[in-house]
């Protein structure tokens, strides 16, 4: 929907919230999708949001609540009358319910679980077992499975009765008596098959499944590689537990990219939209890293103080320090962000670390020669003596090689240490490059200029 | 497929490439998916790859070639015997063909188009009209459309005959006599409908379509918002031109995130996998930005030289320069990467620029107070006089506010100027923060220390 169109609809809908205009309200709701209604709900104040949700029918209300973030869901549900909250919860899908309940403090969980229909509560309890960012954590436990002895026609009849309930029916998984996964049929294969053919004769046995414990990034990688719309999740005995759908995976891709970008920028990722996050939350997400980096970087002062004699002798040495450490930081983050991204895409693994260092050494050396020439010319253009020019140039050369190799290796090493490689690829590599850069610079100054 | 499993299959398949083992080869191919075969093809030398593709049946060969990157496709097809290349091209899907042909130099295009079946050549010519990164550029022109007067049963019969050819049949678009889009039916609705119901009574008229010129990032945003599996692409007269499918959109999301991360790291994005890129290509992608930033950052030398008198008077002023410019850079890139990501997610637009600046000013001021206290303590701990401590602290305070507000506004402004905001959020903000930081620092030194 075009943006202007949306703004118009929003205004009309809010104007029709008045009880006397119920028919007009229903007409407008029918024109909007849950995501649009959720966007409208998120854009208004709390009172209006509450009235909006209270005026919608229960199923639409559930779809809209599902689109809100977990904080928004909690807020809203806690303020609805209990009967209404119960009705909306009953219409929500188990995976969204599990995300909601999972974020609640232990004490509140039981209360919410008691509001749910027994079946849903059971589903949610099962889902809560899996880590939030695993295949089990993002799967839906509501899926359609077929028996291999069904006919194509029989399967279609079966779908007619159950499909409106299931979240995904484009791939149909086939299970045996023990609910073990034995094959997959696409809805497309089903309708193009002969109506009397048995499922086991149509199904593909080459079905790829993932264990419930698999990390969500790994799951996303499989979706991208094989262009799946859904992937079945199994336990150690190959029993089908649930299905991960492509829309959840898009959220994963987007979430992980968001996190990487914010960590590269040197801040803890925020989960809410920018304008929904409070000033306090923005400050909290940033101050930690700012402090840590400040402490780490404050050693540059110690290093500089250690070379006070050299600095006093040739004050012009100081002029090139920002340029030197910036260039080192740039060379380091180029290598780190490239390797980070290649890791996310599954192209580079820890086993490749020596190959990465080798490549980055060569790339760094070539870049270093080019930049060293520039640095020399720059120093001479500022009217500095040739000896200072040689010092700056050779420091730039060495520092770029060091920064590129360390920058290339660091994301792989941090991942190996089970830390987040994005953190290492952002300000951490800059900090390391700064410290090493200063030491190399002053040591070379001593050597070349004899101070 | 587990990694070890894959390595094993790969070794078996390559061992079975010998003409005398054709049966074994066919058996192994049947166990693998095109994406696996493509991964194997990408991992071997050129001769083996050629033999592998030559040994596969034409349809499987086409699926494997589709999974390779465009460069790999060109290389391979140019070395296959013409008859074989023609047969493989005939099996490839039009959108992959268009990507392939689009990358060829003008002179070669005609030759490749002549190798294609006339229908495909026509499709490809149509697709080449659209920019590579638009809805038109990523859509497939092969889709199934229904007439509204068909019955559900009639539509299913129709699908039986055409579906195996079409890339996507989970959403069926309904068109009128002039091929204008009038509705959409999901395959699920179709099979759960009464067999005599007419399509126009089942279909949803609330169909969201996108213009062919829409940027692919915007298309991806709609997929994420509405959890679509496919979206129809129309021209100005609402005539249905093609369909964008969710697997293409996952590639878009991943590609855009890759680019953002590499640009944040201060390098032109590489498109090939890390180890496939030549050293020359790695150098070329990085040296441009390294040069540009070097020139921009070399003004820090000019600034420092302008304050030589102050530096000579209080050599300790230099000790805090790396710390000051690093902290400024950190505060700036925190704000910039957060705003960049919020823009990608569609949460923040140019119209919000003053609100962003307002928020960042407040956040910067709070962070600045905290960091200023630390900076003062750090200076005193190094044994510097209180006056130098006040200078460093107040410079840190001012610089963090400036960096946060400029960092927050810059991605919005660069986007407005139709430049890539990711570039501005990486090293550019650091460079700006450095220059401003130094000037603020020395001016405050003059003021506070009276030098």
C-alpha cells in the first residue's frame, strides 16, 4: 500500500472508532491487513490502542497483537479485561504465544498459561524448552502431517478439514506410526498427482530436516541455500516436532543483520523501533561499550606519555598521529567486516584462519605500499624533513599489514572463543590498531630519525 | 545435510565421474540437491567442473548452473560445446537468464539470445528493460494466472497441466481480459473451496501489488511486513507483468546486509565468496576508500600543525588526542549505525531528521557527562594538572554531543542526496568526528589553559 494511502486509511479508521460508527469501522478493517492494523495500533497512544483492540473481532485482534513487539503485547494484554484477553490469547498462534510467555518473569508465566486453552498451554510449554534462537525456538508446532498410505485425493480431503487451522500447508510432511519423518510432498505435487496415487509414491524421501537445537542463523543459511519455504524440525529420534517457515527466517536474517550492524557501530543492539526506544534505553545500550572502549583506548595516552621525549624533540611527529591511527583503523575494519560477512554467509570458517591471514598479509602489503607513498608525499607537502617522511611512510606500511591480518583473523578467533564476532570487527579492531600503530610509529621514529 | 555427510558425498560423486561408472554417478546425483551439486561444482577445478556439468542430464545441469554466480555461469557456458550450452540454456529459468545476459557486454548479448528458444529470448528481452535492483529486475515472468469465471475445480485442472512449468503456484493471481490484476487466490483457498465455486467468489480483491520500478529493498520490506510468499508486479495500467518470490527476496536481504556491512567497514562490497575473489579484486575494492579517507583525514595534520604553538607549550595535550578522536568516532558510529539500521527497517525517514537530531542531542549529552567525568579522572591519574583535566573533559563532552547528532543525521542526509547511507555511517562519520574533535579540543585548550 502506498504511504499516502496508508495515512488516509489510518485517519479514517481512527475517526470511525466511535461506537456509533461500528459499521463504517468494520468496513475499513476489512480493507486493511493485520500488519497495517498493527502499524496503526503502534502509532497511536495507549488509550486509543486499547479501544482499537477492544473494537476488533477476536481473531483480527489476535493477528494484530501478534504483529506487535513482545513488550507492546504484554502492555496491551495486561490492560484488557480478563475475558477479552483470554479470547485474544486463544486465537494467537503457539509460536507467538511462546515468545510472549518466554519473556515474562517466571512468576507471571503460570498466570498467563492458565488463561490459555489447555491445548495451547501444552504447545507453549513444549516450545519454551527450546532456546529462543534455535530451530525449536522459532518453529511452529501446528503443522499438517500425512500418512504415507493415504491417497492423493484422501490427503486433499484431509487438508480441506484441517488446513484453515495450520500455519503452513505448502509442504506436507509425511510421518510413520511413531511420528518419525519419512518424506515430504508439496501441495503442488499433491494437486498435480493422480487422485488414487498413494502418498508414499508421490513423496520425496530426500527430505532435509534440522535438529531442534540448531542455531537460527544456521537454519537461515539452509533456507537461503536451498530456497525452502519451510523446513521440518525433528528430535534425536527423527520424530517431527514442528516446522520453521520462511517468514520467520526473514525475521531472523533481518534481526541478525541489525545486530551485526549495531555491534559494528559499537553499541548493544536495540530491539524496539528507534522512536519507541526510550532515551534511557538508548543511553544504556551505548554507554557500556563507550566505557569499555574508553578504558581500552586510554592506554594510547600511556603509550604516548612513554614517548614524551621523542615528541618533545620532534613536535611534528604528533601531527601525523590521527592520520596514522585512522588509516590503521580503516585497514583493520575493512578486513574484519569482509571476513565477518563471509562467515555469516558460510564461506569462511575457523579452519581457514591461516589462509585468511596469508591473503590479508598480501593484500595489506600491496595496500601498504600505495598508502606509504602517499604518506611520504603528504609529509613533504607539509614541509617536513625527508626523515620524518620516511618514518611516517614506513609506519603506515607496517601498520596496514598488521591491521589487515589482525582484522582478518579477529572475527574468526572471537567466534571460536564463542564471543560475537561482530563486536570484534567494529571498534575492537580499531582500538587494537591504534595501540599497535602508535608503538610501531614511535619505534620506527627512534630507528630512522635517531631520536 | 551435515557437513561431514556433504564432504563424503562430494568425494563419492567426484570418484564416480569416470564414464565407466555412469550408473553409480546417476544414483549419487539423485541423492543430492541442485544447491549441493552447485557447491561441489564451485569447489573443484575448471576441468572437473566442466566434466561434471557435461555428465549431468540437461535439466539438472541447468539447476546447477543457476546456482553458480554469473561469472561462473559465463565461464562454464562459454566452454561447453555449443549444442550442450544451448540445451542447458533452454532449461534455465528466465530470471536467471536475464541476470546472466544482463551482465554480458552488449556485443555478446545478441549471440547468447540467439542460442535461446524464441519464447525465452522474448522473456529475457522484456526483463532486461528493468533495472537489476528493481521489482522488475528480480521478478519471474513465468507465473500462473487464473480467470475469475473459472470454477475452483476448473482451476485445479488447469494447474495440473501448467503447474510443473511455473516457478510459483502457491499464490494464483486472477486477471481480467486485459491481463489486469483483479485478485488473488492461494492454492490453499483453492483446494479448501467448494469445487463448483467461481474464482471471483473465492479470491481476495485486497491484493497488494508493486510497480516494476520499485527498488528491491522496498519490495523486501513489504515481504517482511506482510509475510508474503510472493508479490505480483504490475505496470502503470495494473497489467500483471511477473511475480517476485520469497527466495529472491531472501537473497536481496542478504545482499543488502552484506553491502551495508562492507561499506560500514569502509570498502566497496565484493560479490564473490571471499576465497573466490582474486587478491587484485580485494585490493581494488579497498584501495579507493582507503585513499579517499586518507586525503580527508590528512587534514587532521593541517589542523594539528595550526596548533603547533599550543602543542609545544603543553606537550601533554598530545597524549589525549588518540583517546579523544576515538571516543568521538565511537559515539558517532553508534548513532549512525543505529539510524542506518532503523532506515533499512523503514522506521526512520528523512522527515524525522529534526526528531533524530533532538534525541541524539539528549543521548549525547547524557553520555558526554559520564565520559567527561572519566576523562577528567584519567587525566589526573596520569599526573596531569587539573586544568588539562578540565580541557580534556570538556572536549570529550562537547565532542560526544557533536558526534552523536552528526552521526544520527548523516545517514538521513546522504540518503536524501541519493548517496548510500552506509558509506556515511562508517568511516565518513569517524573522519568528520576527528576533524571537529581536534578543533574543539585545541580551542577549549586555549580558552581553559590560556595558551
